[in-house]
C-alpha cells in the first residue's frame, strides 16, 4: 500500500519499464535499456518532493517486440501491480510499453483497477482526464501504425531478396553454414553435415517411414543444426522429431533454391541433394499422406483399391457399387469390376465383377495366415503398431498446433471453431490410449492379428494390407484368386495361389 511520509506526503512507488525490439547493442556496457532507465530515474528524482521513489526491481525487455505481450518483464510488471507493489509506471516513450492499441487498452484497464498511474518521460499527458486519454490514444495509434509500416517494409525486403535467390535470414539449416558477406549472409555447404543430410534422404527412401528415420537418427545421435548467435549463445542441437524430420525432407534449400510463401526461386547457394532424390522423397511423403498431397481419396473404404487385377484380360479392377431398394430402405452392394468390361461392355470380359465383401474377407483370411509365419509375423506386428503410433502422433501434433494457434486469435467465431476441433481431437486421443498395443504383451502372431486389426480404422487397415500384399489377381475362367505377398521387410513379392471362396 502507498504509505504517508512524516510530512503527510504519500510515497509513490515507481517502476521503470524499458524495452528494445532487437538484441543488437545490448552487449554494450551502456545500452538503450540503460539510457531509458537513466531518463526514468532522473524524472522520478525531479518528483521527489511529491513523494516519488524508484523501486529497485528492474523491468527490462531486451530483444522483445512491442506488438504483443509475450515479454517476461512486462508479465512480471503486471504481476507486481496486481500484488500491490507498484503505484506508478514510468517509461521513456509510450511505445516502449506497447505498440498495440488492444494490448495497451488491456494494460490500462489493469492500471485503473489497481489505482496505478502511468507516465511517459518524453510525452507529457495526464490519463485522469478525457483530453489526456485522447492524446494517449493518438500517440498509440501512431505507434501501432509505425510498427505495421516497419513490418510491411521488412516483408517487402525479404520478398525482394528471395526473388533474387538470396538467403534472407532465419535459422541456419542442417547441411549449411552462414557465411557473412558484403551483400548479407550466404549459405555455404558444410561437408560433414551435407553428407548427413544426403544420408537422411536415402534412409527415408530405404525405410519409407518418418518414425523409422527418426529412430535411426536417434540411434546415431544425429540432431538439428547447432550454431551460435552473435551474442555467443549456443542454439539448436535438439533431437530430430517427426516434425523436424518432415521439415528437413521438404526443404527446397537442399536443391539450391529459396522459398517465399508458395513461390520457389533459384538460390545463390549450392545444392547438396540431387533433384531426382528430392522428387522421389516428396512422392513417398505424398503417398504416405503426411503432406496432404494428391493421393486419390478412398471415399467408399475399398480395402483393396488399386491392388486387384483381372487375370482374364489383364486389366485392373476398380471398386464399384450398386443400390437396390428394399422394404427397409436402400441397400448398397459393393463390387470389384473389370475396367475393360466397365468401359467396353459386360461382354468384353468374362470376369466382369466380383463381390467386394467376399473378396476382401478372403484376402484378410490369407493375411491372417501369413501373419502366423515366423519369418513375417514380427515385421507385420511392428508395422501395425507403427501405423497406430503414427496416427496417435499426428493427432497429438495437430492438437499442439491448434493450441498454439488459439492463443494468438481474438475472433470469437474462430476460437469457437478451434475449440470444437480440440474437443474432437481430445476424444480421439483418449481413444488412441485403448488402440495402442504393447508389443511385449502379444503372445504370438495368431493372438496378435485380430486385436490389432480390430483396433485399426480403415485407412490403417488399408496401409497394413498394402505393406503385406503386392497384388491380387482374379481369374474368372479358373475361378481362382492369386494373392501376391511381399516378403516383408523387403519388397520381394512371392505369389501364392489359393482357391476362390
């Protein structure tokens, strides 16, 4: 509480808040923060007769923008105000406290709630009357305008640099070093790291899974890029997780290019990954569904879509359905139909169609038998557990992204939409706990297959089937089905002919 001195004058406890947007120059013995504080102390000293004293605590935010409230000293200042430790805030200029009208309005609300006054050393105004508040709002409007203008100029500068193929700043990437030059820093290949990047690309093509590559890199103690800031602070060197691995594998910088939003330009730096390898990795990523690429949708949940071939005429068989009205409503019947018969008429091929449910159940039974064989059961179980784990990881990552996004949104409608998505993700994440299977708890392949299969959703079942099966051929003349298995974990296919059900 504010205390009264012996002469009856109240003691006003003043806190000086200082801020600088960048870290440049902060290493100097007397920097911008010190200059702001010195001005604030001098002003408080001039008001000593009014009972003003400077609290010893420093509230310095060096290297933090005034466009938001993500500033440690500002948060500590507000906490001390709410704790009743401060009576007056002193700043060098209004924009040191905030460059956002919305944030400043919230802070002023806290000030008023706790009877805390606010003073700018270089801009005299009184917030207790309407004219003072108008003056303050005008100053803040110009401060916000200046911040937005600087941001636009910075974005334009970065866009122009990227169009010329220049590295416009940002975190260094694994495989390159930043070398200062007269025209700005440039990317120069780091031989040891470049070899590691090429090996990671090769590992993904070899293993076909982000999680497998992540585990392999963890076993080899491979981490993200390590570097040191201008202030001498070590950065990077963290474990490569799935998100970091995906960012690495999709980074066009390794092709000697630079990206600006959706546009890609030829860069000034040297490529360290060849175009063919990079393109094959992107194709594999799209196929695995990690990037939301151009994979064809399977809206009717056809388990064997793209795998069934008509042995009679050599054409593929596509999933198709027909509807029939019944007493209880409309019933849908699913088939795998020969494309030749579909395009040229049903007389063009004797193997025109095959009931989808019968064929899929037949193939599932063959897969179950395959899973009982010692040489393949471990690989099948591992792949199934991996699919379940990847789905759970995707949901956790999506939830983290949405949680971060909602913290920076002010629109009530957008917040409500994201909260609904979060609730749905929480429900799915809770279900994941029951879907995930402990490898050590499985007694054997016979016991393992059914609980794993039942725990999977359709997309995961489809991925597992594609991992095990290379193709299914239907011979209408001989009434037989040939299931061609992959000799997991390699891709060597081994045909097995069985009688059609």
